[in-house]
């Protein structure tokens, strides 16, 4: 369905997201990909580190609240060279309250969350946990649907979102309500400056809002990458 509703564009956004993070550039990284059940981000991190920096030690711990999603990610990784290596592992846990015995303080170099934070009931709780588990100097990176500022693009996007996506949900998945929820949850997610402020309030430093350093819009803000560094 992701492919159908976005015409596969979510894959390009994920490619851009991961390549902007340059995993493996300054040596192997310990990464955690939260709400990452599909494994889409984890595979890109490992491939990017391997292909660009000959790094075969960067590792990703994939965390998701939904065991079925994790099974799907695990199944996909079975077909890859990373299967049964220390580079990948899957864990069932809530992003808002990662078990402290398993996900210890100051552990990771990179925390990623893609199209997941919007689904969590408390964004500040997720950010607080991200800050806790990252090492000082570690990077928080979030890919999420966001706000379109261009009025023309905004109108077209609204029409597509409210008319086409629920219809596609009905036709392809027999589930209009979930796709209506998707569209509405995107509109409720805080706009770029507000989310950047929440990231700072959780203890991260970000670039400046004014020159776009705090975030990077994709497709005019339909999606957006936010990053922060743990101080
Ligand atoms: C739209 S999927 C995105 C999956 C993946 N990151 C990607 O981009 O392909 C959203 C994911 O968030 C997970 N999720 C929702 N609430 C969560 C929570 N509180 N903690 C951890 N994962 C959560 C869901 O189970 C689901 O796998």
C-alpha cells in the first residue's frame, strides 16, 4: 500500500534520508532504528555503510511495538547477507518506554525513526528516550510526513490526500478507515518549526530554523528530515 499511495516515492525519500546520514563514514556505527519493523531503513543503513565506506561492522537494532511488523522485517533480512550476523537484530518494544536493561543510556551513535513518530501517542516521550539511549554527540534523525508551504502544491496535495488515498485504501486493502486516519494524522503532526523546537526541548542541538538547518524538506515538505545532536 505504501507503494500504491505514494507511487513508490517513499523509497526515494528513505534513500535520501539514509544517504544524508552517511552511516559508516567516520567508522562503524551502532545504530537503533525505532518503529522500524519493515527493515527498510536498517537495510539502507547497512548497504550504505558497506557500499560507500567498506564498513562491515556498523550494526542496526530494529525496534518496533508490533511483532508482526518485526516478523516481516526479519523475513526480508533472511534473504540478505546480513542475516545471522551481529549487524542486525530485531526487538519488540515501545519507542516511548524502551526497556532500560536492554536499551541502556548513552549507547548508540545514530537513532533513526521513519514514518513512525507520528503514530506514537507521546512525541516528547519518544524524543526523551531517543536522547537517553544516544551517546553524547550521537545523532537523532527522523523522516516524517510534514507541512507543505507552497499554496498550489498544498491544494493539490490536499485533494490527493483526502480523495484518492482513502479510495485507494478501500480498493486495494478494503480498509478506508486506516487510510483516512493516515491522512488525518499527517495533518495533526506538528509543522517543521514546532517539531524542531520539540527536538531542542528534548536536549538536542539542531541547525537554525531560519536557514533550513534544523530540517530538510522533501518534495516541498510532503515529507521532511529532522536531525538533532545530543549535547
Ligand atoms: C508506517 S510504519 C513505518 C515502518 C518503517 N519505519 C518504514 O519506514 O518502512 C510505522 C511503524 O511504527 C510502529 N509503531 C507505532 N507505534 C510505535 C511505538 N509506540 N513504538 C514502536 N513502534 C511503533 C508500527 O508498528 C509500524 O511498524
